[in-house]
């Protein structure tokens, strides 16, 4: 559509200038976030200080139970076309232990449940839009296992099945009293059985909280919000074989410090599927935490 009394060239020029002004306005908060104002004596480019700030937000400087709860969606991607497949309700249960070298070891397990994208109910079977088949659903129980966090990210696991592994912590983004700290993981896991599919992980998590909390030496644990994205291969239960494409997820949530804080829908699924784990997460992690106390 052309404006009355204006040439098409003038309209295009006005639109171009408006577009560039919009970009400059959008860029200003990002630039300010990258610069930020750290409190005196705080340098979050220092890896040790960054790790401590991250742990206050994402975990704890003491060994209390820390739960990551998130709610999100899983998508299929084929030729850049995205299809919503199912929902996902995530629970990750941790206890953190500071080590003599300044790193943190943690005992953790994960219980994640796939849900109907419309009703939110636990999926038992999945109507696969790519193959036309109905697949029995396999939900996620990972661990218990031990991981180690350093100022550079998550350390490579001492596991021969892990063929490649990289992780990055930071840099922190600061705007006024808001702080965001990202942590990324890329990994490839291969199993000895020739028919077993390899696992390729690309996980991107950002924790968000108050700067004053993240650097407060009087706090062991501070509130934080969680944002998560990942890119991964097709779920094995979907039986996609050589079908082109991959999956991606997005989820959001927050840090909790007790099972009682979990949403009722997640808790009902966990009690149904993994009652022994959710009944007492501290006991579930007990054998591993006993090791970490003496490490």
C-alpha cells in the first residue's frame, strides 16, 4: 500500500529509517546488559566469582536439596518446519558440595514426563505425525549420578561412552539489579551395541535472579528463574529410523527447595511413575552424597 502524496521510494526510505531506529532501540538494553554495573569488589569475569554467583542462584553453597522445576514443549523440526509434538514437565533434584579446589560436585537425578499438548495429561501413547504410527511413550529417569561444576562449566564426565563433551559457563549479563548467567553443554554419547542410537546433546540453560543476591556473601541460596532450550535427535520411542530432522525443546521454571513446592500436576505424575524417588529425594541421593562429603 502507498501513502497518499508520497512516492514508493519515499515510503521505502521512511520504512527503512523506522526499521533501523527500531533496531537501535532494541539493541540498547542488550548493550547495557553486557556492560552492567557490578558492586564494588565484584568481578564476574573472574571465574571463581562467577561460579560462586551461579551456584547461589542455580544451586546452593550448602548441601540443601535444590530442585529445578520447569514446564515446556517439545517440537519436531524437518526442513526448518516446526511441529509441536508434546509437552514436557521437568524435575531435576540436586545436592551441591564445594570441593577443596573451589569446584562444586553435585549428586543429582532427573524425572521428566511427556504430556498431551492439549490436555496436559501424562502421555502413555503418542500419535506420531511423521510416521502415522502410535508409539508407547518412554518418560525420562536419569541418575542418580555425580557431576562437577567449575568456573568454565560442567566438567567432562569420566565415562568411556562420552565421545565428545564441551561446556561453557557465562558470561554474565547484568542490567540494573538483574543478572542472567547461561550454561551450555554439547555432548555425544555412543553405546557399544551397534544397533543402539548415539545420543547427541545440545543443552542451553539460563538462570536469572537479582544481582544483589547472587553476590551476597550472607546468602548460601538465592531465588532464581530458569529458561531452557535444547536441540537433540529424535526420541528412540518414536521409531523414526532414518527420517530426516531433529527435535528441539523450550521450557521455563524456577528453583525450589522442597518437594512440597512442586506443582500438583508434576507431583502426581512423579508419584505415579517414580514414587520411590519422589517420596524422599534426599534419601535417593544419599549413597552419592556420602561419597561427596568425604571427597
